[in-house]
């Protein structure tokens, strides 16, 4: 799972690195467009958590027919979201980038990137659902194989389409978007065929589009709060970009944030991996009527994630300037981004606790507790404090980073307190 999340993050890291040589305006444009489209894609990932939990729960019960129903309803959800995202991209790509804080020099580039990704959103959303299904089935190696091929295709596609190699035209930032779409398309087709070959897909194509209200409601009951949680997290990235646009360095601060997020994503991999492990194992063990083993697996996952993420956090703090410097040569962007990595490197143990225990809650079917904690921490603390420290007190981007650290620690305390109460083990699905 750690390797899987590394490969998922690598797609964005490669895009920023290969686009970055074209100028920091391209980095800012890619960062704003990615933040905007991820607001929607993170909602699909949230619904995918509902898929993972239910697939694992019914697998633990020994109910393959129910597993198949959950899988088909999940694909239906991804198609609906993709259609809506395609419409938004076609009608208002530039407006979306402007709304997120983009200046004139990045609006056009960001709009082009956003539009192409939205046109290929069926591949983006479908890939996320495939990964969620494979995690629920425990087929993590298959998921890893698919993502490995997706990344290889993405890197090759970037090389030939961004720079115009051989017979291919030089498309620059639009080439990065197109390469991502093509690679994800291959991943979706492959994953869909593999799942179907195991007997969990469909006998007739129309079955995918048949709505089953009962099982759709089950997915949404877990997935919708998770989707809101994920959307909140991505939306706050967009809001923080807007706040950063009012600081002294404006576009450069946004570029530093975009680079910092992608660099820091490496540290999230153990947390995301053990979040998924906790979700699957808690769901499977509760389905098998073994709540004690569900709790034991949760604490084991927290321990592993905290140790691994703390180790990566030390590297982020120690080599902050070198890491940001890998993506850009702009000294101002490097300084701002290095401060971001130092602050968030310190926060790694608390981030690990938040991630893994949130996965345990969701595996048990309690997706509401992580949601209200996120809302409280982000909107009740992080955003107001970022405005206060960054703009009112004039601390600029550093003030925004300090607000992040404060909200992360507060969220960790709330999550730990709620998990210890044990109500999650008694949730019925």
C-alpha cells in the first residue's frame, strides 16, 4: 500500500517537475488547476472509502453477491461525477482558476490544464474507484501493478507531449494534462477487466447503470461524510491559495505551496497506506464479529505510520531547501517552500494519528466523527488563524504555515479522544 500511494503521488510530482522547467508561472497554474479539480476527485475518493469498507465487510461475512452489487454501484457513482466535472470544465475552466486566486499570467495556462483533465475525468474517477475496490478485496499487489504501468505511461507521455519529441507537437502544460488522462485511461480499462474476471463485475454492460437504491444508500451513508471531509480538505487548499495571493510574495507563495504539497506528499504515503489498512481490517474484522482484533489492528497501524512518518518528517526538516530546489531554481520560492516543509515535518506524528484513526472510524461505518473533527479544525481554526497570522499580523506565508500546525495538533487530540470512547465498534451497517 505504501508503494501504491507513492506511485499515486508520483504522477503529480512528475508533472510539476517536468512543467517546472518552463517557468514558475506554469507551476502556479498546475498547482491551482490541480487544487480545483481535486476538490471533486477527493469527493470520489471519499465515496471510494465507503466502497472499500463495504467490500471488506461483506467479504468478511462471506457474501460475494453483495460485494458485486457494491462494486457496480460504485462505478455508477464515478460515471455520474465524471459527467458533471466534464460539464464544468467545458463551460468555466478559466473562471475556476481565477476564482482560486490565479493572476492573469496563470489563468490561461491553468484553464487549459483544468479543461483537459475534466474532459478525461471518466478515467480519473474510474481509477479511484478501481483502487478502492482492490483495497477492499485485499488485492493490493494488483493495484500496485496497475499504478506502476500508469506512472510509466504518464512519464513517457509527459516527455513527448510537453516538449514535443519526434512527431509529437510541443503542448507544454496541456501535454502534461493529456498524458495524465491517457495513462489513467489505460489504468481504468485494465482494472475494470481484472475485477470482472474475478466474477465481481457484470454479466451485461447495462448492469453497471442499474441503480440499486439500498446498496447505493449504504455506499453514500459511509462515503458521503468521507467525501465531504475530503472536499473540505481540498477546498481549504484552494482557500489558502487565495489567502497566500494577498501576502507579499503572491504568485511565488502559491508556487511554493504547490511544490511543498507535492514534496510533502511523500511523507503522507505511510499514513495513507495504514489508513487504508485500518479501514479494510476494521471492516473485515467487524464483519467477522471480532471487534477486539479490529481495535488491535488500528493501534498497530497507528504505531507503524507514526514511526515511518516521523522518520520522513526529519528528512523534510533537514533537507527542506534541497527538496524544494529540486523543483525550481527561484530563490524566493525555495525559501517559502522550505519553511512550509519544516513546519509540516514537525507535525508528522500528529498527522499519522489523524490519518490512521480516521480510517479505523470509517472502516467501522462511522464516517461522521472524522468529518466533524475536520470541519472544526479547518474552518473553526486553520482558516481564521491563517487570515489572522498571515494577513492581519503580517506574517505572510509563515503565518499560514503556523495556522496549519496548530490545527493539525488540535485535530489529533480530538481524534484520539473520540476513538478511545469505543463507540465506533458498535456502529451497524
